C-alpha cells in the first residue's frame, strides 16, 4: 500500500491549479477559507460520537453520545437548535446509531443495543462486555460491530440481527484477523458489507462470509461510510491521518493527513469532510477520478477536542456540514462535548 502526501496537492491548489469554478463544482474557489459555527464547545450532556441524518427526515440531525454511565441523544439542527431525547434508565454511553426516524438503532458500551420504533425504545442488547462501536441498518437487516474499550471487553465482534426470532447471530471473523480486539464501523455499498478495525483491518463480504482486504496499514482504521460513487470512504490513523477509498472489494492508495482522522462525510459533487484529533477538520474536493488530486481546504480549529464524526445535509439548496466530538482522550470520568456546523458553499 503506497502512502501519498496530500500536502503537495494542497499547495498546488492555493497557487492556482486549474480547479473548476464554484458554479461548475458546487465548491468555493481554492483561496476561500471555510469556518465553523460553534453550537456547543463544552456540552455538559457529554461527548458526541455520531451525527446521524435519517434518510426519511433530512432536516433532523441525531447526535449520539453522552457520559460513560449516562448515554444521551439530541435531535435538531444548526438552524433551530437541539433537544434532548428521553432514553431508558440505565443507558450507558452510546457510540453510534443508524436508521430512519421510526426505525433507529443505537449501540453503546457493554453490548447495549436500543431500537426506536417511532414511539418507544426497546432493548435488544447483547450479553457481552464489548462495546458496540458501529451499526448499519437496512430494510431487512441490522449489523453491529464492536470490541474492547476502557470499560471492558477483549475481542472484535460482528453480529447480525435475526428479525424472525429477535436474536443476534454472530459472524465468525476470518482466521487472519481473529485476534483483533476491535471492529469499529460497518456499512454497506448496496450489496456487500465493509468493516474496518484495528491494525489496518478492512473486511468485505456478505452472508456471514468476510474476506480480509490487505492494506499494508498498521494504524487503526476508524470509520467507513458510503460515497456517491457506489464505493466507500475509509478514514483512520493515530497522530497521522489516513484517507482511502474502496470499491468492489479493492481499495485505493492511502493519502496522509497531519492529524488522526475519525469521521468522514460526503456531500454533493464528491466533496468530503474529514474530522479528527485536536479539532482538525478539512474539506477535500475531487477534481478528477484520481484520489491523489484532491484539493484540500483546512477549516481553522475551534476546539482542541477530538472530533469523532461528521455528516452533511441539504436544506433549501444549501449544504450544512457537522463535526461533533468531545474530550474523549481525557482520563477524567466526565465528558464535555463539541457540536460544530458549517454552511458550505455559502
């Protein structure tokens, strides 16, 4: 796996490379700087690990997170604010969610899995110590992945929900990665599942059969999300960030960034928002089909928090991007959260 530095592309962009004008691409000229609007910088409800936008209600953003012993969900948007949603008593920190406004699944510490049917929460938790780090919900399937955390657990896990008898079926990890301690995220490209985890793990497959894809990467891969080309975006890294793409069971070369990356979102015209350590965030714009020609626009940091997730939705023809996170690297038992938004193009 060849690592490419994005720095050269970034400099070329600011020296006037021939990027299409904003009327052609939906992006700003390369010498324009996007800036965050800070909605919350020290949110006492906790840290936020996911900003999910249901496909059936694109005006609503579900923020997922909380404190280690008290999970939290807020619903709203950057224009109208956010309201906290009641959760079942005893819900711990929630790490991820996926689904629609009346079919939402959320996962968290100690195997916690909750289902919202539009009226109430139902408990579908697993009897494991591992945390649920990622979920993918489709019309006929729910997949969850997870592994160890500082609160417990030892091994990477993958489970599929069997709706017919309301049970979870565990998928066996391939022998090559059977000893990994975490599978962090899962998504689907329309036919196959993609999963990422510790030590550069990428898994690809369906029907309880997963194939490891060699990456040559030793750093953790944190998040995998669909892009608009029928493939997936993958991000990760600790200290040094990584961005790569997958399609049809193959992956691109990795691009390096100056900070570890935890979250990625793709908007119109293949514009990507990447967020990560120490408040780092950048917009990447495709100008060709080659990942190595991305133009980068760094967003000046508004927090030193770890930004854990990103998302984007369109309201009245305008794209609103979100970056959320918190003091997740703290040794303290209390979390504080950040909620940032950005209208781009303005």
